C-alpha cells in the first residue's frame, strides 16, 4: 500500500487496521504460480491472520488451511475450506479440540509427541474413526531468526526429537485407529537467510532415508513455512521472494515418486498487505528523548513488545524536516514501545502515522488489556 493510498484513511477514527486486498491478491497469485511450477501444495497458516475477508481471498486461490487450535479449525470450516484441505498442528491439542477435528474429518493431525498420538488413538477409537496423522519431527536445524520464533531446535518445545523415533515408530502397530501418512517439519518464522531451508532439506532427506531403511515411505511430506518478509523497506519489496524459496526445495529436497509436498505459509502471504493506522495524541520533549505518544499500543500490535520486532513507521501527514523520536503507545507498561530513536518528520498532535507490514501477527494478537476497545479493520480493494 503506497503512502498516498494510506493518506486517504487519515480522516477516519483511529486506531484501525487497513488492508490492501489488491496487494494480497497479487502476493497470493505469485505464491501460487511459483509453488505450482513444482506441484507443491500451500496451506495458509491461520495464526497469522484469520479475518474473514483475508480468508476469502486465500480460499479463492485453492489453498488449504494450517490450524493450531480447535477454533482455527472451526474458523477455516466456516470460511469454506474443505475438511480434506485442513491440517491441525500444535503442541498442546486438548481432547475437546481433537474430538472436534475428528468429528469434522479433517485431512491430517500434525502430531508432536508420543503421548499426543496415544490420546488421538483413544479418542478416534471411541468414535470408531481412523485419524490420519503426520509426525512433526524436530530436525534440530537453526532457522537463523529471533530466538523467540525459532521452533526447530532441540531446545524448543515443538515436535518429536530424532532420538525418540526408534522407540516411537514401532508403536503404530498398537494404534489401529491411526494412519501414518506423512512427516511434518517447521523450523521457525521470519526466516530471511535461505540457508536455513537448504539445511532443512538436507535433514529431511536424511530422515526420509532413515524411515525407508525401516520399511516406511510416506505419500505426504510437509516442510512447514517460515519465509520472511521485508519489514525495513516494504515499498521496495512488497512481495516475498517465493521463486527463490520454492526453488530451494525443488533443487535440494529428495521428493519420492508420487509424494505430495506441502507448505504452511502465513506471514509471507499476508504481512505486507496490512498496516496499523494510528493518530498522535501527545508529544513529550525530554532532555534526551522526544516521545511520540500514539492512540495505538501493544494491545493493537504486540510484536514489538513481545520480541522486539521492527516495523517501519511513517508519518502520513507531515513533510517537515526529520527529528529523532521514540514512538510509544498509551498502555501502562514500559514495554509499550513501537520504536526507539527513529527519524520522522517533525510530528505534532493529530498527525496520522502508519505502522507498516502489520498484516501478520498483528490484529490476530490484539488484546483488551487496560479494557481497551477492540481495534477495527478497513479494506481497500
């Protein structure tokens, strides 16, 4: 979304999320085309953004849904995603969530522990159903990303460790209501060093060979997502490099004959299309720091407070010379800060700012802490 487009929103009450559906469609089309070159199947990760208009655009492209809670499974079904296109991951699935997914006949559970498999077997048997499962394996691959959004190291809580497989796999003979159809991997989020995906391919190849040596092959291989976006210069790179991303897997992943390769992309599909629009409430000028106090805070966009995430901030209504500011919100927490020491045009009360590339893990993480009103959304088609 260009600055002049964002300026059109300046008269609306703030804060709110503004979504550029045209950019979203363009991004989805590029991802679809690049994945289609190799016959890859994309599942959209609902945890990034579950707004109905967003899901409608994604469904239109024929993508599946990647869910990490029972309510995400429910939202995907309500949006029109076919059950046979829904995968259910997550390290802590409750019995109620598993039962709901069983009742709706989803495609696959990405299972993260032996104990979880035992529970799915018990619940599926009670219903007289067979649950399709994939083993989410922790490959111990460094994603070269922030420590709070890496998921593929042994120190992380996610997935089944490699050393557990020798004892776990034979147990499927005890689980007649489970059908093991694939392997699942996901090493982290906001990955911009593509060497991480090269390393993942190598490890997946090793693990597939390990299973084949024990007489097991799989029709499905899910290599997760994690492709990062450009938060610093979104106007220069509004669409992630899907061509480079998918070509790595085509070049290095040893796909078996007839094997379907799945991806679970979220941020790369939706982040650039969303912007948080906020208004300046007050300026505080100190001896060391000038504060811009916005009417949006960590309740509207948690990422900077949660793991020091960077978002480009633009003043949409000032073209004065720049000054250095700390941009903060109104919440009664010192961590309610969007950026420190950034250059903005001289800013005044009433100016409107855009916090860019907030379409993923923005609105979906909104809270009502301090009894804040829930932020609204507008869509530019």
